[in-house]
C-alpha cells in the first residue's frame, strides 16, 4: 500500500507452454544423375516428419537456387528439363496442418542434362564383310548409336530413288543387275537428326 506494507505471496500456479512445431530436413534425393532434355525423370526423397506428428508435404527445387520450384505434394515427383546443364536438385517439407512450418533444404543431388544427339552408324559391312557375292540380295550388317528409328540404303551416293525404312541391324538389300564392284551407301535417322553416310563395297560375280 502507500505505506509500503506488503502482502504474502499468492498461491503458486504453473503452466506448460507447448514446444514450437518443427519439420525435419528430408534425405538427399534418389534418382538419375544424368539424362537428356525432353524426357521425364522421377526423383524420390523422404525421412521427414513433423515434431507434432502431423503429415508433411514435399517441395522440390529443380535448379538448386530456389527459382524453379515444384508444387507442394508427394515424396516422389518428376521433371522434364528443356535446357541442358547441371542442376542441383533438392527438397524440403512443410507441415500439412500448419503450412508456415517449413524444414531446411536437403543436401543436393547433382543432375547433368544434355541435349540428345543425332544417331551415328558405328559399323557397317555388306554380308558381314564378305568381299564377293553370287547373289544380288545381300545383308547390310550395321550397328548405330543413339537409337535410330529409320535407315536408308542406296547404290547412289545421293540416295536417288531410295526411301526411309524401319531401322534394322541386318536389313536385306538388292544389288543392281550386272557383275562388278557394287558400292552401297547407308545412313540412319531419328527424330533428333540424320547420321553421316557410310559405305561398303562388294563384288557381284556370276552371270
């Protein structure tokens, strides 16, 4: 009071303040470390939880600098890159109930994306490398990289009159009539582009 008289203390009461909710950092993503533009690649993370037991949602950073983010959602998400480069892919989580509770970013997975390249004929031989043939129908044994879908063969270096056919590693080809040395030109194609031309020769003998 105004005379500085003090009362005894009141009865003591206590209360417990609940701990603030946190979300743990997810694991490093698992998924392909390389690929090509235009293809879809899936990545998975996990290992995160809410300290209050709430469900969590995942978000992926597809570039590694926070500028290209996925929607909040599943533990597994996919990405199609349109430009080549090396991307540091990472993930974080948030509480599905209290969406302002967000974890730190995970460590990054380095993913190198390149533009697909045109197919290339890596080997080519008529009748497995035979030097002569008595039959006009021959086999064009070949192998090619980067998944060609069509091939073209001709005795003309400019492929006059030839057409694209479904790719085969051993298609048949009919030589022109008349004995002598025959040169066959060969190339392959995919949606990315056309290969350089290769050739081989064989001698047609007989009537």
